[in-house]
């Protein structure tokens, strides 16, 4: 069979072009480190690579969300530490104000210190993050959550929304807590009932802390009132315990003679002690913590107003002040417990995020490793193949040169 010279040239040239193309492909794989450049290179591997790339992007977004959430929670944790420190200082000033040796000027000076601590607490309640967003404002993060009112007190301008971050495929985590949860709430469980004396009392009776001997007793959630009257027969001072949960107080049992310092039973598992000498018509209350005023700023404002009121030389006024301070100290203790509970929750969320960061990082590295194995270039194999193709191309080129010289005309003697 005779092979035409043109056919031989075409076949040889096509072979060299194919070798050159393969050589360029492998050279590109070696230089880029990627063996899968188009879906046509390996359709099955390309489909797997698309899926792995999507998984990697999702994990990267989770990691970003985790970082943002952790940063926000760490800021809240630090802020709550400052809040508890400020509350501790306030409680110390209230305890100091109860010293009977102080005069009106001393108490006024303490009121000014309390005002400074109150301003510091308000500043902490309006903490912003690095982007200028208010930490305790809920969804209204561009507006200061707490503002002083002209008539006194503080108004909350935020809402009850909690900003959530999607930190895994199955977990959303709260990045912050609302201002009402931190500064205007107390825990329903574990908070102390709040004792209080009426500001209209005329006697020198002072109410002490409530003793709870059975925390599980259902009657502990009942708001109680204690009224003092004069026994019509003996003229002695009696007291009557009332259930204040309804519209009209309901008497519990019968009136009993009053003895200063003797515990007064309030339902089951709870009692309170009243000292001094109340007057007929005086009244006291014991209220569940979450029903007895939960606004920490209102508590401080009431204590400041009480300390600024002169009581020197007036035993009844001094007793009223003592009752107001006892009420404020119990409310501050409850508020402190609420903040520490929230801070513990924040710490728990921080720990969870740090654990999720470890899991996400491990998963991301595994996905990247799988993607690299799928699309990356095996350098040893690629360089070996490159050398083989280069040698084959060189041999083809040399063979072609030799083939070009295979002509009968070379043997014809021109002479």
C-alpha cells in the first residue's frame, strides 16, 4: 500500500500538535496547582467539586457569623461585669446610709454619690459596639435604649427583639440581651420577696428581711399586707395579715397581739419580723420580687429621694427612711441576681460558640482537603507525565526531520 507524502506529513503534524496540546495542559496544571479546570476534564469530579465548594462557602459564612456573635457576647460580658461592679457599689452606699449615726448632711452626700453611680449605670446601659450599635436596644440598635425623663425616671426606647446569628445549620444564637431583661427585670425563681412600709406610717415600726423556710410553698407567691390596729377591748396593738392578690385585701386568720421582733407568719414557709412600735393604722407589705418594682433605675431614684428628705429629730420619719432603704437593698439584691444570671447565660453562649468554632474549623479544613484532593494537581505524576510527553514530542520532531529527508531525488546525480 502506498502512503502519500502529504498524508504522512498531516498525520505526523497532528500527532505533534496533540502532544504539544497535552504538554501545555499539564504545564498549566503544574503552574496553577489545579487539575480540574473545566467540567469537561472530569464531569463527575466537577459535580462533586461544585458541591464541596458550596459546602465550604456555607461553613465560611457560619464561621463569620460565629466571630461576629462571639465579639458581641464578649462585649456584653465585659459590660455586665462593669454593671455588677456598679451595683455592688450602690448596695454598699445603701448599707452605709442605714447607719443611725449619720445626720441629714451625711445622707445628702451619700445621695450625691448614689446619683453618680446611677449615671454610670445609665451609661453602661447605653453601651455601643464597634459599629455604633446600642448593645441593649433590641432591634432598635441605632437609638439609645435608655433616656432620662424630665419628670424623673428613665424610659426604655428599645424593643424586645433579640438579634440572632445563624451559627450552624441547626443553631441560631442570641447575640445580645434587651435592656428590659437586664435592667428592668428580676428572676421569678430565687429572688427575695420585697418588704416595704407605707410612707404614711406614723409609728416607728421597721420591717426586716423576709425569711423563706420553704421555697416550694405555693403561698410564697402571694402578696401580703400587714395592718396594725388597736384592740377595742384591751387597747393593745394588734396586727392582721391580709392576702393582697385580689382587688380587695382578704384577711387571713384573726388579729393577733403585736410583739416587737417576733416573726409574723405569712402563709406557709415564709415569715417577716417587724421591730419598733408601729401606730394604729400603719401598714406594711411583702410582695413577690417580680411584682414589687423591677426597674433598677427607679429603685435608685427612690433611694436618692429618701436620702435627700430630712429626718433628723423625727423618729417616725427615720423609721420610714429605714423601711425605704430596706426595700431598696432587697430590690438591688434581686436586680444584682438577675444581672449575674444573664451574665452566666452570656458565658454559656460564649462557650458554645467557641466549641462551634472548633467544629466548624475542623469541618472546613476537611472539606478543603477533599476539594484539593479532587481538583488539585498531583505534582509527582504531572511532572513525570510532562517529562514523558516532552520526550515523546522531541522524538516525534526528530523523526519528522529524518522523514523529510527520505526522497529519491536525493539519489539523482545532478551531473
